[in-house]
C-alpha cells in the first residue's frame, strides 16, 4: 500500500502538469463541438461498464458491489498516457484527439462522484446519503467553475502582465509564478472534493484566454516533460513481480479482455453520436487502457473492504500491465487502420483536415 501511495505522488505531479499544458491549448469552440460525446458519451461508458460488470458478478455468484466497483474501475482511462501520445503525434487538435481529450476530462470530473459512490458500495452509508454527496459535488463543481470564470477576466491577465514585467531579465520568476498558479488551482480543487487534475486543467484554460498562453506553454513544457517521464517510469513500480509471474496467464488474458471490451464500448458509443467509423475506432483504441485514477479508486475500495486479497492484486496487476502495454497498442493503431481499409470498414483515402472539419460539423448537427 505504501508503494502505491508513493507512486500516486509522482503520478499526480505528472498528470497535473500534463493537464495544465493541455488547458493552455484549450479551445472552447472545439469543446462545444465534441461536448455532447465527451459528457454524455463519457457518462454512458461509465454506466454501461458498471451495469455489465455488476450483471456478470451476479451471474457468477459474486458480490454485486464488487462487480459495480470493477465497472467504475474499468471506466477510467489514462489521461497522462493518452495526452502525451496525442501531443507527440500532434493529434491533440485532430477530431479523434478532441473527442478523446474531452472524454478524459469528463472522466477526471467524474472521479469525485465515483468516490462519493464507494461508501454506498461498501455498505458504510445509505443510498440517500450517496445521492446527497453527489449533489453536493455537482454544486461545488458549478461554483468552482463560476469563480474560475470570474477570476479569468478580472485577475489573470493583470497578474501575468505583472509577472512578465518583473521577469523582463529572466524567465525564472514567470515560471515560478505560473507553476504556483497551477498548483494553487489544483490544491483548491482538491480541497473542495474535486480532483487535482481538474484544477490544473482549469488553471491552464484560464491562461489560454489571454495573450500569454503560448509563452506560458513554452515555459512549463520542460517541467511537464520531466514529470510526465517520471510518471511513466513509475508505473512499473506498481507491478507485484511474484504475483505477476505466478498469474501471468490470467493477467495477460485480463489485459486483452479489457482492451477488447473497452475499445468495443467506446467505439460503439462514439459511433452513436454520429462520428465516422474510423474516428470511432481510434477513439476506442485510445481509451482502451485503465487509467492512473484507478489506482486511487482501488486504494479507497480496499480501505472500504469492497475488494480484497487476490482480486485487489489482480486489478492492480491488470492496470499496471495495461498502462505498460498501451504504447505498444498505440503503435499498432496505423496497422489496425490499414486492416480496416483492407476489410472495407473504412474508406481507402485518408481524411484531410477539410474532411475532418466537415465530419465534426455533421456529428455536431446530428447531436443537435
């Protein structure tokens, strides 16, 4: 348990700065287009996975609450790994990148609600108490975003302009100021019962509305890359080697099942919202792993005795192995797309930026 908490600390800084940098490139116009699939689609993924896992648990004679938790657990995808891949491939502004990032941000927002659900699954509080807790979190989220929007136009531009003026000879003061601003926003979000990652993304989004967004991104990029690399390197620390070696067949089967299962669900949901099959499959593959937030959920569920023993180690090993194998899966995406063309699932030609824009507008109109 101590090792998990230590890795969580490294992971949090990595994801915080990744989300902060992502927020700096935030576009409200693009988010409005992918908003329905990100919010409603993301919610559908969580609900469907909870329902399917809960039903499977009941049919197998297992505990219903354990099955529902596994559904919550599987619904989380890795913000850090996926965003890093999209940025490296310059795909974060592509249609599939926007849909994926929107869904990941929604999942980050949903973590607080899932935490409110865990005591209900553990039998430590009633259903009414759980619903009240979720309602409070939604109210807090609304208030937090409202305050952030006020601070954006009343304080942030003046603050950044002052920091630019004071750091005219060197950029260290400006770097320190924006990092402190990011961490302060993340800390406030965490203390309100939301998440560090949501707060850091909001901090970046607040700066993205000013003329200093690109300059800020240039300053925090080295910090982001450092902590992102530490996060990715720390994943291997979570693998229980003896358990992995003893149950390697079960873990590999679990990882393959998770990838196929999550890809199928995410692809179908994205397709329902009017996106073409190529975009839907790419989004499904990008969301196919289990994310770093799952470690936090698993730690909390273990404390509430929802999962214990071998199930805990199985979920821990599956998550770690899923994250480790994700870069390999991402490298296979072009080959999978080529196979899709050969099987006549996708059109032969590549999608140009203009065609992608048309596809985005059509999907938006279908939702409306």
